[in-house]
C-alpha cells in the first residue's frame, strides 16, 4: 500500500492543498477547511489501500472479470 501511496503522494498532496485553500477562501471558516483537509487525507490513504488490494487481486487473476 505504501509503495502506491509514495508514487502518487506529491500530486495528491498538491490537490489537497489547493482544495483546502479554496475552501478556506470561499468559506472563510477554518473548521470547514480542516474538515476537507482531514477527509481528503483519509481518502488518499484509503484509496492507496484499495489500489494495493486491487493490484494484488489482479496479480492472482481474480480481478473484475467481464461477463
């Protein structure tokens, strides 16, 4: 999981920073920015875990199959 996260970390962190700043500028409420920041960080880690699991399933030939 961490290998996938390391590959995409810089791009994801840039997007998270831009969205967080946009929310802060738009709402002028730091709590809203904090919620977006934490939700996006949590989602980035979950997405990396999901991608690692999918890659392992694909390597075993158990990935999504066409009907």
